[in-house]
C-alpha cells in the first residue's frame, strides 16, 4: 500500500518553516505518514475506511515512555525542561523504536488526531529549537531586572515596582539597557502566557505609546485633542 506524507495542520505552516530551518532537524521532514483510507467499491463509489498513521520521532529528540490505562505517555526532555504528551487509548498507540503507530483511526476522531499531531509537533520543536517571545518597554525609566530567585522586577511608571515570578522552564535575557526582554523556553503555552502576563501589567498608551509592548508590534496612536 502506497504512503503519502501530510502536514500536521494548516495553522502550523509557520512552525514548519522554523522546524525546517533548524540545522538539527533539516533532514526530519516529513515526520508524519498516513496510509490512504479511501477505497472504491464495484460501482466506483468512495468508501472511507479507517486510516493508519505513523509518527517518526527524530533522533536528536530525547524522550521516555510510560504506558498507563489512559494511553501512551511520551515525555520529551531538554535542558530547559520536559514536555509530557498523552496519546489516548482510542488512537491505539504502539511505540516501536522511534516510530509511534496510530490506528486504524475512524473519521470521527480526525479532529482530535489533528490536535494531537500538532501537540507532538510543537513538543519536538520546543525541546530542540525552543520558542521565544520578545518585549520592550517604551518610556523614561521603564526597565526591568531579573534576579536569581527568578523574580523579574520592573519599573513601569507606577508608584511601586512590579514583580513577576518567571516559570522555571523559561529563560529571560535582558538587553544592555534592561529595557528589552527575551523570553525563551520549550513549552509554547508557558512562554506565551508569561509574555501575555507581562504585557498586561502596562499596555501601551494609545496617545503617547508608553508601556510594555511586543517587539515588532506597530502601535497606532490616537490623536489628542487640539487646542483651539
């Protein structure tokens, strides 16, 4: 039976570009294979049959497995932290060497399958290349300081400093002037949430632009009232 490779999901095209650009993972595409699940009967009509998928875990990715009642637990490890993914029993997962066999899978589970494949894809990308968010402060005296206790102290124009505890899997690097923050980690959910929390402390003012914003974000300022 012939095989064809498919992308994890349409919304992962940007992640695929990053994944392909990584030297470590340049020879890893495609990592997902499917056996065709479409056949024809004697009258020429389409008959959909359950499909079988194979997920290949690249050699640079370190992982361990645990079999539970709920399914197959894969734990991807890295220096920054671990990411755990549970493959439910309904997908009939079987791990052989570095290949996870899924299926046969009915069409009613295809939406959940796409979500699972996307999670596996982002986990492997996270432990190899990682995810990052970049923010910067705009305003006189707006800056931050990252301490060994993983506490980020920021001066954002308030009468008091703002404190935020950074997750243990997220690395924070500040610029020379301490007004630019680079957040990096293996788990995109944790990195994005940390950036969103920091952004919420001092959103950019729509009139003067002061505040904390994402780098590369273009702020459209409002025009103030003109004096007659």
